[in-house]
């Protein structure tokens, strides 16, 4: 390091410059050592919490008619497609076999009716999901939801006298992780369609939906 003490005698300048060089030689290793011992911030491991993680998915199934009352003569057959999104609200709850995560989501409903006549229904349903996390790579879950359903049932499906209806459903299933991002799903649901008494007739329609699907954790 060059010495800039220009107003001092030569012997004094030489002595001071030597001291300054020694100080720098000692200071640099100490500075490097102190930086090495600083707690890491940028390289910290990501949080292990499940809260806020998002998943998108798609399930497809065949509708199987369930007639519970005499006012439900139709055999409702068709295909249902349900795209969905959900986010985790909690970390695992409990430490027993029932330990699991609570998630909230929304799901689209696209129904293609083949019997008793050709018809369709389009809607969406907010949903709540509880996924068991203590039973290994296969994760069973319970879910349910309900929401509006726009249809062309009036004049086609004898149980329902309006095109605006509601879809309410509940079911169970399981997911199997193929990787950290992708999973396969399968399960069964019980679904009920009615107009909530807003029009007549309102006999209601019921069906079981065995389904398979795929889901992806996006972020």
C-alpha cells in the first residue's frame, strides 16, 4: 500500500507506513473470517410449511343414476368433467391417524347428459378438502362443495322445471404422488341437482360419480 504521509520526516514516514501495511495485512483476513461467520440469509432453506401451496387438477368420470324418491323417475347418465384449483390453509392438524391438511378451492362443472335425453350443465362450486397425511405415499381425502349450475333441463329433464339449478356434492378419494409436482387421483362422489324450490317441478336429480384424474402443484 503506498504511503501518503508527505509532511513527516523520512524515518517517521517509514515507520508509520510499516505499521499501516501490517494493519492492513491483519485486517483483511479478519474481515474475511467475520464475513464467513455471518449467519446465511440468501441461502436459507425454503420454509417447510404447506400453507399457501397451490394445486390445479382435473377429474373425469361417468355419471351413475341414483333414484332415492318416487319423484325422480329419470335415469341420469352422462359424463362429468371437473377442473379445479385449491390452496392449503393449514399445516398438518393432529398427530394421530386422522392428521391432515385443510384446503379451500373452487371447481368447474361441465356435465354432458346422455339419458334420459341429450342435455348439458355448466357451473362452478367452491369446495373444502381435508387430506390425510399420516398414511404414506397414498393420501386419502374427503371433500365437498356446492354452487350454481346453468342448464338446458327445462322441457328435457322431467324432474327439473328450470334451467337455473344448484349442484351440491360430497365424496372421498385418494391421491398418489408420482413426483414432487404431479399426482394421480381417484375416488367417488355423490351429487345432487335441484333448483332449491325456485321453480316447479323440483324433484331433484342424484348421481354417483366414480372418477380418475391428475393434479399438479404449481407454486
